[in-house]
C-alpha cells in the first residue's frame, strides 16, 4: 500500500522517501501556518513528529485553522491534538508527540529533531527558536505573514519563508531579525492585539516551506544550495527571493559562532 501511495512522487527516489519517513520533524506553533504544514507533511510521508502549541481551537481561529472544525471549538480541543488527529488520519502508523505548552518548557524533545518548522507570532519567539536550533545543529524553517496598512492605501500583505542552516547565515545575517525590530516589538508588547491572519497566505507560505524541507531532505531539484529567504507578496500573488538575499554577501555568521553548540556550560562560581 505504501509503495502504491507514493507512486506519484517517485521522483523523490526510494532513498528520498525513506529519509522523509525517518526524519524527526519539530513543529512549533500549530495555528494558521503550522496546521497547513502538519497536514502536508503527513501526506508527503513524514512519520515522526514533535509538536508544540499551548492553545486550544477557538471560534476566532476557524477563518484559517485548517486542522480544526466547529466541533473542536465546542470541545475546546488543544491545537496539538487537532494536528495529531489530522496526521494520524492520513498516516495511521505515524508517531506524534504532543506538547500543549511553549517549547521552552519542554525543550528536550525539540533538541532531538532533525528539522524544525517555526510558525510563531513574534520576532522574539523566532530569535529564541533559531538560537536553540543553532545550538543543536538543526536546520530551521521559519514562516510568517503580516499585513500593513498606511493611510488610505490598500493593505499590503507580505510574508517570508527562511531556511536557517547550522553554519549558514542566520535571520540576523539576512536582515529579517534586527535589534530595532525586537526592541519595537518589546515596547508595544501586550498592546498590539491580534495581527491580521488569513488562510490563503498561510497556505502559500506553508506549501513553500514544505517544498523547501522536502528538497533539503531529498535534494530532488539538485538546486537548493545556500540560504533560502523567500518573500511572499500577497497583493500580486508572488513568491520571490528576498532582495536582501540577492544582496547578501556571504561570510561566516557572527551571531552563532560554531563553538557555541550543544548544552550550555555552566561554570561553578
Ligand atoms: Zn548570523
């Protein structure tokens, strides 16, 4: 049955499909973006998952949360359980670990992952997640969408997919994270309210991220080399290499030096 199932993606190669099946994938955030990713990974053939989300399905999520239905809102289903049910519906033999908490409260399972997807809300969360992945030499894929509106102009919808590889340029190197952005976010923390989130950009970003992951694991395109920083432009429906990547000059990442890996060492005073 399994061979039959993946017939139409046999260009990934037998070994490629095996690598996908063996990969332990971490999913942090199972909202609008993470839900799409979970679902797609199950179809692609991923078998081993570590999932984190502290939230429950709510009515205000149903505009975008593809893993949940109205009954989940009524029952208050945790998002990690909604994702697990969806994954097991496609891959009954999959192994799905669910953590209904922030990953920082149970970091050990995340550190064991071969690949981590981050679908989180804030720059600060992204920085922490990337730092953890760097320390444990885990490729990290970040997605997010945003909507900006100035004056009477139509809103501008954007988003990003970033692949941050150990030893490669990080999200600071690529200019996606800056101290200024982090500072501004910290200053308005708690006052901003919920940012706009809708289903279709999350679908594009999640699909793009899954594509990056599959290519990373199987090398089917033989062209995924170097950093990935893709910019989604919702107003014209395009995904293109971000201008900052085009101008990225390369060089070693100064933010996560190669000697700072593994468990942090604590010195006895
Ligand atoms: Zn860096």
